[in-house]
């Protein structure tokens, strides 16, 4: 009996030792050096597990990376991202989004490049194939046409960078403000019609359904005068005068010194309800045009401009 007990004790000891040795072996295994990630369009990319240097193409990508606390890792951006707050003073801002300098980027040898999917323009060809061929990881961020897609892309970039919680925090803040504005908007009994001009005369452009800007107008309780149309809409003076919006919004501040005064002074526009009531307002260009968390800034501005009695 004693011999049996002794044998059991020895066996248990051996089992414990085997488990411990197995754990040590696992701990000594080399760490995974890459991960495979998939964007919301279904494209899969293998990315490094450790990322120290980033090149960003597209202002929205740069804005999101900075918001995730990764501004110090960005070593170069495109010229359209030059005004993104949070980039280092010495970060190069010289190349374009579509006409990027392949040789220059190769010299930088970043761990990863975040590029807008505009570069591929929906095609199967990879214009950054020469860069990928030298071992630089390129991640394309899909073009966002909805608020939900913007949130997905924020989380996607956060997941690539291993900052999942920071991505979740940004999305939660966005959703909290969206819910607040939608709650107030639900109490508005008399919606106002809105014309949002994203390109001024003589080539006036606006938008219809299938854009996050259209969603934003509806979220504040207003009606987009081009709600029956899809995507980006060319606008004629005749159509605008016929639709006669209650409020005009413009994001042309980077094109015109005073876009509100320009609209107010257009020949023939004096008969528009919005002009007669001084209901023409400028909305921040970057916040309204770039698909990042900063659309919330533009959302507040739209709400306060269209329904000041509810949101101010």
C-alpha cells in the first residue's frame, strides 16, 4: 500500500514537471512577427506585429493615427495632411496622395504605409506594388461612404496598430455625441431644407444619398434638398432657385476667403429664402470632408447652424 502511494506521488511529480517544462518551452518560442488583418472590403494584408514607423497617405488616416496616440510614429505624410494637428514639426509633408514619390518612400523604409483606397480607384492593380516588393507593408483604407464605415475604419486602423481599446474609445465618444444630437433632433417638429455646397460657383457641387454628409444632415433633423439623388451631385443655378432651401451650408473655406459672403452676393440669389433670412453658414472644410472621427465637429456645426434654437 505504501509502495502504491509512493508511486502515485512520483507520477504526479512527473506530470507537474512535464507541464512546467512545456510552459517554459512555449515561453521560449519566438514571438509571432506578423499578423493577418482584413478590412471591411474583404482585403487581407499581412502586417508586422511590431510597428515603429508609419507613412500616412490621406488626411483622414493621419487624423485617426494621431487620435490613437500614434502621432510620434508618423515619419511622413502627404501634402494634404500638412495641417493635421499632432504631427511632429519635422515630419515631411511633400508628396501627393496620387502622385507619391516611390523612391523617396523606399528610402524612408517605414514599417507600414496607410494609404487611401482612392489610389487604387476601385481597380485590381496595386500602384504600390514596387514599394511592397521591397518589404514595406502597405495597408489600404477603404473609402468611407457612411458614418458606420468611418467607425469601422477607425477600429480597423486601431487593430492594425495594436491599439484596440483606443479605437473603441474614439468610437464610443462619436456614438455618444451622435446619440445626443439625434435625441434632440427627434423633438424637432418642423424640419428645414438644406443645400450643402462642397464646391462653389461656377462649378457648384453637392451630394445626395450614399454619403456620410447626407446622413449628417438627416441626423440633425433637416432635409437634404438632393435627398432623391445618389452620390455627388452637380448643381445648376436654376435647380437651386427652384428648390429654394431654408438654409445654405458651405465647406468652401479653403477655396474662398469668405464663402458665405460669396454666396450671399451671387447674382439672382437674393430671392432665395436662405439668403433673405441670412441663413448661410460656413462648415469646417476638413471636419466635413475627411472621413474620420472629426466629422463630429462638422455634425455639431451643422446642427447649430440649421436649428440654433435647439442646439445652441
